[in-house]
């Protein structure tokens, strides 16, 4: 799933209509989405509340592409498995919230799914170095998590570049992909891809586009 070298685009269903998830996810699949990005928020780690395992289970039944499940929760060690059982293909949890990141990564991998760790904009990238060799994805947040439609935080480009340089130095760049989440559009997407990112989450830019196929293509061909 993570081998192709082109940019992968993961539209965030946070920007879909909750009353019409089935219709909306089908539309972005037809427009060329690679993965569905599913933002789980617990109202505690972030000041917003979204979906839980039951929705993911239903999405899994109808989705034709993998589910990239981003859990913004205070207790990932306790709840991660329920998202895998519900159907996550890639599970991304926050390093700031994990009690024992290494153990959690191993437990997720033992379930046969891909694993990623997310870092908030203020979290030093060094905090992921120790576990990086165990990961498929490192997700750098380019907004403070909690809501769609926020503006891209500028220093995210430098953070992507620094992380990419470190992965290259450790010969991990072909194994671990950098995913960027928040405020991605054609312009910010281009800058993070040039800096070394290869998975782009895009909520507003894709879901609110008049021509979703065009929007996804713009990002895929950066
Ligand atoms: C923010 C979420 C993002 C968000 C992206 O907490 O993790 O995935 O939905 O939405 P846009 O692309 O609108 O910033
Ligand atoms: Zn997200």
C-alpha cells in the first residue's frame, strides 16, 4: 500500500456531510482519492468530537479504498485496537498522548495494519526519532488539530524538510512516508511535497472543490 513513489491524496471526511457520508465518499473515490482520511476526535485531546468505531465499521463496508484513521484521543493505548477491529488500514495516533508508543506500535502492527504517528505543530520532530524505524508513516500536523478549514502553519514546511533530511540520513526515507495534515491546497501541498512529504490529507480543498477530480489531480501530480 505504501510503496508507490507518487504523492498519495487522502481527503478528510471531516469536510463531508455527516448526513451523506456514503454519497460523499463515493464521489471522492470516483474523483481519484487514494485513501479516506478519518478524523477521530474525542472532545478531550482536541476540543471537538467526531466519530467512533461504529462509523468506521460502516465506512469499511462501502469503501473501495483504504481507511487512514487518525485518532486524536487522549488514550490511544486503550482504544487503538477498537479502530483496527472496526476496519482501519492505517492507524495514526498522537505521540503526545501515547503512554508507551513503542508497545502500541508493535501491537498495531501485530494486527497486520500499517501504523503511523502524528505530531502536533509544537511537538519537536526529535520526539519521533526513537520509534521512526518501526513506522510506515509520520504525520506532521500543519494546523493545531481539532477542526477542518484552518490556515496552514508556515513553519510546517521547514519541519517536513528537517524530518525528511533526518530520514534520508538514517536511510529510512524509502520505508517511512511523511504525511501532512491541515490547510493543504495546491500551493501549500507543492511546498510540503518539495520538502519531502508524499501523503497529503486534504479536507476543504477536495471536498469543497467544484471539480473534485481536478483538485485531487492537482495534488497527485505535484
Ligand atoms: C484536523 C484534521 C484534519 C482536517 C484537515 O484536526 O486532522 O485532517 O480535517 O482539513 P483541512 O484540509 O480543511 O485543513
Ligand atoms: Zn487528520
